[in-house]
C-alpha cells in the first residue's frame, strides 16, 4: 500500500528521473524456483499444449526461474511463456527424475524404510514396507515434512520434491540422518522398492 508520504517522494523522483533521461523499472524481476530445461523447446502462451506457441524458445541445459506451476505446466519468470513440467529439472543439474533405482517392487521383500520429520531420525515417523507408494503427500498431512530416513534390509526409497514423482528425486538405499538439502522438508511423493 502506498501512503500519501510515499507518493510525495516517489512522484518527484520519477519526474527527476525522466528529466535526467533514465527511468525506473515498472516492476522488479520475478523470483521463484531455479530449474533446468531438459530439451530444446518453444514456450506456450498458457498452461497446456492447447495454448498456442509463443516466439520464445529455450535451449536444452538452459537455467531458468519458475514463477509458478499450474497442474503439469510452469510459467517461466519474467515471460508470459509456459513449459511442461516434464521438460524441467529442479535439481543441481539437468536430469530426468528417475535414475539408478532398484526394479523390485515385491511387497514381501525384506526391509523397511522409515521417514522422519526431524533430522537425526527424530520427530514424527512413518515406516513403510517395499511396494509402498504415495503420489501426493499432501493427501496424508505429511507433505514437506521429511528430514531424515532409515533403511533396514535390501530396500530403497525414491524421494521426490513434487507430487507424482516429478522434479528433483533422490534414491536412498542407506540411512541418512539428513536428506539432501533440496529435499529436506520438501518431499511430496515417494516410492519404496
């Protein structure tokens, strides 16, 4: 909210700036989450393939800032262009969500994964057998709360930053008193193998 006092300062500064030949930006650069583009692509004008393509293109490996996401599409900051979340990576480097995971999904596999809300295996815990899968932790009131994990037996868990196993994922086959900093208190889906 701009007060009367602020108007008395802003308006004269804008006039002086115009007289001196420079201008103030209408708005600051948008902030958001950093991401990588996974393939050369043209942005769409809205959140879906049904929207027409824009003239804006991005190259594979290019770093971008995501202003917001809607369903499976994200708007690139400081543009009006949208890109499918499947063409983005939110990790330290550009890579697809799944890599080097154990194929076994047998529910009778020996082992158990325990996810903790606190570091060093503290706080609320949820323990899971092989075959457990949650696509959206928001449905269980455990979203964005995982900070450490224990692994007992021949089992592993793939923790992902976003729902539906998207964006940045890390597989754990050993206990970790602190999970990856990009996942800590930010996990929204998991699969236990």
